[in-house]
């Protein structure tokens, strides 16, 4: 039987980063993955393939709608080759997964393919295609991630009534895709297929899309996506999803309790994700789960069993790849006797639609609920020279700062490249910067980042220069 200092169950961003950091810190490390490729949901059927399709579909839409504005004329009709687009997506996924395998080899981490389940608190049984084997580990990190959630009355046939996994490999562009859920995944994939020619209707139970983000972002994103042709039904409760041949019929109650009916040929169920602990046999190790199926952990991500930790989507908090990575690093360093720390308030959230949406810190709604007095600075992207040069004039930057101290409490963005711009806000808030600190920093001209400076100026005695 092979013995390890640390064994990690799951090879997603949290798991493989935890394994790398453990190996860097001198621990003999193993990682267990039930699929034949490493990288988990994010690399295989999540972040990476969806971004590949978002980029490809963006190019396609630009060629049809925007190239002519730039003086680029394409003779003949611009045609979509969906098979080739999907092949490129698969290639990007393969390269990325191969990169993780390279990192495992580089760091001398043993990789086991199969389902890992607890025999007790230090032994893991691995069942794959061949004979089952058991390994022993002093410390174990659970990083088994999550899977798409559904609604109890919906039958997912994975052909016409689908999750994000199937939406990433369709063989045709839907005529009308109905998206149940106005969160990140539904909006991203909805935009992909809208660009490729599908009619897209989003049905959201709450009163706005991206409901966990600042309401200013929800309002602006819905306005922009409606302009792009996506239809919305918010404050709408889905009651039934029925398939008849290639036709899907959805019945729902709108905000006035009036029944509406929507017909399409595909239905993407995008109502969030749920932790994946199936097959883990957590009881054998004595590990406690909560009523949502998540592994219970303390502030050090340690379970009730002192040598077992859990990270990422399988524990409380936002289900984000970068949150899982930070947790993987933290646990590895805790095991090594170090004293790392994560400020969960400074984990940014991003929606990779175009325009992109990004947020960090407290929303305006949260500050009101907390009774914190704040001031606000806003700046529209259309006032930037860089935005006009690229044609990306939709969106805004919003900075919330403490009314007395001027410390930045939240930054909320929608616009071109805000997924990258949000890092400036995270850096500033990590060092407890004031709005004036950001306002006094020199930002290169012309750039999208100038909007951050202008929003900071607006929060500082309403000093924005270009509005």
C-alpha cells in the first residue's frame, strides 16, 4: 500500500492547486480523479470551454455586425461552422488539461484515476477500470466540486432539456433556447447562442438577473442584453417543463400570478450548482455534511475529523474556481504549519458576457442593510476615449466608499475587459485604499482603466473630470 503525507480527492482548480502547493512544501502528495482528464468541471465542462465559445461567438458576431464599421469588408456571406467552433473549444480544453497533467508530473505528484472513497479517516479506496486499490494518507483534502442543480419537477433528458454540460457541445444552433435562471452560467451560454443566431428567452424567479451582484449591474446588463435581442421574464416562477418531440413547452406564473407559456426547441436549466459528494462515503471517515450536502468546515477549512479538510464548491461560500484555488493554497500552507489567511469579502465575482461584469466587496444593497453610511462614485464607459475607439461604449464603473473614512467598500463594473480591471479594485481594497488613493494614481491614457480613476474621483467630492 502506498502511503502519502497528503491525498487530494478531486483535480479541479482547488484540488490540483492544493496538490501543487503541498508538493512545493515538501509533502509526498497524491491526487485522485474519477475522470480520464484532470482539471475538474472548470477545465472540462465549465470556465474554460464556455470562455472559448464566448470568444469564438464574439468574433462571429463582430464579423457580421461590426467589421463594416471598421472599414473591413468581407466578400460573400459570413458563415458559421459550428463543428469547427466546437473542435476549437475541445482543443483549448485538451491543451489546458494536458497542462495540469504536466504540472502533476513536474511536481512529482502521483495521479490515480478512479472514484476515491473513504474506508476510514486515513485510507482511501480508489475504484477505476482495473482492480480497486487503497492508499493511505496522513492528511486528506476533499475537493470533489459541484454539479448542475435542477428543479424537482424538471426531467433532464440531456438532449433537449439540458444543463450547461450539454450546452457546451450542441451539434446545432437552437432555433429558440429557453434559459431557466438569470445567473452567470445561463447568461453566458445564452449570449453564445444568441450571437450564433438563436432566439433566446431567459426566465428568472427573482426580480432581476445576476441577483447576487449590485442592482446597478443587473439593470445595466439586462438593458444591454435586451438590445442584443435576448428576451427576459423576471419575477417569473416556472411550474412545468414538458417535451413533445423536438418542442419544449414551459409554463410559468409571472409577477402578477398570470400563467404564461413559452415554446422552444431547447431548454437550458441553469438554476445554480450543488456540491458533489456522491460516492465519497464520508460517513466511513466520520465527516459531517450539512443539510445542503456540503462538507462542514471551520475557519481553517478543517472538517470535524482533524486530519481531513475540504475546499471549493463542496464547502460553504461562492462556487468560484479562484476561490477554490485560494482555499487549496491555504489548506496546504496550514498543513505545513504556516498561517495563511483569506479575506472572502475580496473574492471577486465575474460574468463573462460582453460587456463583462465584475464585482468585489459590498453591494449598495448590503451596505444599506448593514446600516453603513457610504458615498458613491459612478462613471459611464461611453465617456472614455478608449471605449469610443473600440466601439465598446456600454457599461459603467461604480465605487462605494465609507462616508467618513473614504475607504473603498465595494467596486462594481460592467464594460469591456472589466474581468481584468476588477483586479485593480481587489488590490486597492486588499491594502484598504481610499477612493482618493485610487483617484490620485496615474492611469495610462487611453485605457478602459481610466474609468476606475474617474469613478474614484466621482466618489471624492464629485470630482470626475470627463463627465
